[in-house]
């Protein structure tokens, strides 16, 4: 699964946060180098198909890129205040959820 962000085509890697097992989305560039982490983990346990998106700072605009790539839905599930920002939470699309399960199986997660 791929996404274009800031004019760069990136691979999407689904993984888990060690603290609570929440789903993380890592965008990787050439040779598997990490370009950015699209998600945040506030410590609250989420459903495996719900992700908090870091759409501020260097990640501004990432929500649209993930939606355009068919990774997250258009509807905000909820928002959570964190410092000076509100973190929007979205559900993964059916295709992204399928890819997440495939990658978790490959990673033995």
C-alpha cells in the first residue's frame, strides 16, 4: 500500500505501539528508511482499526494524503486534546484493515 505525501511516494507499514498495542502507521521511503510516523499514541486503548493521526507540524496535510490513498475514512471518529493540538481519530478503510492484518501476520504481531 502506498501514499503520496509532500510530493514523495511512500510505502505504508502498519505496526503496533509497544505500550498498548494500538495500531501505528509508519511511512517509509527509499530503502525502507522512515519518512514519518503518521499516527500518535496517547495511551488510550483503541480498537485495532482506529488510529490517531498526527496532522500538525511536519505532518500537516497528512490526513488528506491518507484519505486520498484509501488508508483512512473521511469521517472523524473522535478528537482528543493533547497539549496545544486536537488529535483526530479515524477508522481504517476496509482495504487498509486488510493490509494491516496481512502485515501483522508477516511481522508475527
